[in-house]
């Protein structure tokens, strides 16, 4: 029997000072600016925004970014989110990954690992890869279900079912918001988007990010059911156990 692990992660830009220093060193004024005063004016007026933009992109890079929330649900179970208000603690990401793998180990018998497919939106090229990379950085062996799905080809739907790939095709993209609208499913997008996760976390609102992540899971599960011609439920997301 095929079972499903719905998964989604939220990430932060690099929390290492050396990475920010590297970014600052790469930001230069346009080549056509030669005058020292003009260069100084550009660095004061334009460089901060350019640095911030480059810094934020590290949240999409498993070498430097950091996981702050792991959302998941097994089959029809309510979505759960693993997170911590102490996201800036040096060992927080390691603890999140360890907790997630322990919980997953309790929910999935080793004998049934090969019958579980990981489902998510852009999960094949981002969430799974990022999770495995951060597990390696933190010296933690990923759970077997995660490792198996991360090594799968995008079309091996018995291992990984990427709703973006299954709708748009390999190499093409569609946002979860747009796909939900196309299928008549309530979009999970509100005040928070992936681009604003860092702002919410900095403002001490990581619990809202966890709710947002779980809302994405609910929507993704409905999309998956539509794409596989299963009955669509009237599931409504309310509270997320932390």
C-alpha cells in the first residue's frame, strides 16, 4: 500500500558572520562609475540594498542557509511543525533535524519505509535537497524515507511526488498559489510568503511562520489528491501542534 509523507521546510539566510563579510566584499559599483566621490555615494546609497538582496538569497542555498521550520504530515494526519523560538541558538538547526528524524522514526516502521513517497511542492529540487545538505553540515544521518526520496528521479512517484513537477513538467515551474487557484483550492498564501519568512522570524513571529508552513502542507495535500484523482476533502487548517 502506498503511503505519503507531506513535507515542507522554511529557511533563513546564512547566520554566519563570515558569509556576510564575503557578500560585502563582492558588492561593487557598476564599472562605468570611476570617480571616487561617485563611488562613495553609490556605496552609501545603493550598496546596502544590494548586500541585503544577495544575503537573502543564501536562504535558498543549502551550503549557507538554515532550516527554521520543518512541516510534515503522514497520510491524513493533521500537519505538524517542528520549530523553536530560539532559532538563533547555534545548535538550533541540528536539534530541529534530530527531533524531526526521531518523530519520523516513531511514525514509520523501518519495514514500511520503501512504501512511503514524500510529497511536496518543489520538494524534489529544493526541500529534500536542502534538508539532506543541512543534515550533512550538522553531521546527522537523514531518516531513510528522506534519503530515498532525495535520491529519486522526479518521475519516480513511488518515492517522491513533486506537485510542481507533476503539473508543470520537469524543468518548468508553477507556484503553489497559482496551482491552487487553477484547481479551485483555497490558497494558503496570506501575509507571509517565502520571501518574507526572514522578516517575520527577525520580528519574533516564527510561530506564524510555522502556521504558514502547515497551511502550505494542507494545500499541497489537496493538490496532490486532485492530481491523483482522489476525493478532495473539506479539510480546514486551524491549529498546528508544535
